[in-house]
C-alpha cells in the first residue's frame, strides 16, 4: 500500500457493513464519490486481488499447456479494476492488446481506466459500449453474483456465450459456491472446465448427501501484510481476519487444453483439512464424486505438511 493513502475509517466501516448485509440495489451503485472508490481500491479491492493471485497461480501450469493468446479482456462489473489489473499482469506478454471495461457506474469505469493506464500505459483501455464485442476476448467477472438484476443476468449469459475464456472469482460462501456450480453445469456442454475441477462431469456437490459441503478454497495474503501496521489496524477496526480469504472460482475455455488433467492427481481438496489427534480429514473432489479421505499422521505426515503449505491448490492421489 502506498504511504500517502489515508484511511477514512468511518467510510470503510460503512462499506464493510453494506457488504455484510448484502443490501445491493440492481439499479443504483454504491460508487457515490471518488473517495469511496479510492478507499475501496486500497483496502477491500487489495484483498480481492490476493484472491486473484491465488487463482492465477493455480492456473499457471495449465496456462503453459494452453493456446490462450487473448487480444482483449472484458471486465464486466469492473468495480475499481482490480481483476483486470491481475489478468493484465498475467497476459500482457502473451499478446494482450486492450482492456474493455463495463460497470453500471460511469465513475467506476473512469476510475478503473485511470488505475489500469497508470500501470500499463501501452495497453489500450476503453469503456465498453454494450454493443460491439471484442474479438477473441477473455471475460473477467469478480464479486458480482449477488448484485445481478434479472436483466443483467441475461445480458451476462449472452456475453459468456461469445467469450473464448471466462475467469470468475467470488467469495467462498455456500451461496456463491452454489451459484457458480449452477453456472458450471449450464456451460460445461460447450466449455472446457479448466479450474478448479479435476474433471468435466457433473459436479459431485449436487448430490443431496453433500448439502452441507461447498466448493471453496482459502487464498493467503502476502506475508508482508502481517508486518504492516496499516493492515493490523484495518483488521482490528473492521473486525476482519487477515489470515486467509475464502474463495470460490471458475475458469472456463471454449478450446480444450492439451490435457485438462495434466500431471495432477485426481482428487482436489476442498476447503481446509480438519485436524485431529493422530490424523486429518480432507474433503476431496474427483470424477468419482465427493469423498472424505483420512490421513494418518504416522504415515502421511509429509503429505499433511504439504497440504497445509499450499492449501489453495491441494491435491491427493
């Protein structure tokens, strides 16, 4: 965080309370002033950026196996542009030419354009006119599911069908997970499910026996955050746990990868392991469905340690 940023704690607390209540209007925006955008971008958007970092690291191996050469990113519901920034960092050297932004708030689009152009002055950055669709574009969606009107949902589905890739990140709550699973099921017949899933079959969490489980992962903040006085104050004043960020996400591709399984084992760990005396339990997802795997400390200590170190992308044989 830049040292010149001065937090407005009253404003930040108001934003936090709104996000917790999920009281969003489908017709009006909470980006009321430039200050709101600036305060959000330096705090809550930073935390969303850490989620995107984890998702893109998870995708790194598959990126090297893919033919993805995006000419354009379309950030739909761009907020302050944090998702577009993270994708631009990943694709800038892979042929990315422009970033197209849309949000129901014109102030949000202007702010995002300024932020992105400051970091990537050679990229073309423009507002989307809602008619022309960029060629060979990657669709980017971040933290929008609980703010969609029925009309916006229809429009978004149209845009998804026109995209080559979809990168979507949401909070890791049961509700957001279910909505992403519904989206996955509606699209898997004409998209390859790249991540987080280890298979292309119907989601095992749709089984009635799994009603208490959901697809989520925990992103970790950068280590320096825990040594930063501002973030400590942010955590204390707003009651926010900095240690991890529950995340649900989905990456889809119109073109199948060379090998969607790659070298990964075929069981992905969902959420976190539960640790007990002498053993740990991991909820795993595979083409055989959702299952609980027991790891005994006496003969799986190294595996358990590895899962703890990289819990966002944890796999088991």
